[in-house]
């Protein structure tokens, strides 16, 4: 099981990936709060073979800035 924690910001977001033991996997990913940034996040975490069956994503729902990344990731299950 993997967990992706995303810190939401107005212009940029930061994602952290940890495994079920609580160990960081890879490095934190800084990406723009945009559709292109969301695509970059997806490409970055796909290298770890993450799927909805083995991954939980947590977002910090800051104002309405979280809506773009939530909608993008929800589309992919």
C-alpha cells in the first residue's frame, strides 16, 4: 500500500509518497496547480506502478485550490 499526501497551494502543490511502513519513496514532487502540473504528478507517480487498488491519496483542501487536482485524479480512479 502507498500513500500520496498532497499539500495544496495557490500556484504550486507538493506531493509526498510513502509506503505502508511510513518510509518515504523517492523525493517530494513540486508541481504547478494546473492541468499540466497534474499531468506531471501523474507521470511522476506512475513510475511506482500506483493504481487505485494499492494507493490512497490525501489532499489538504485549501480554499478551492484543491478542486483542479482532485478532479484530475478522480477521473483516473
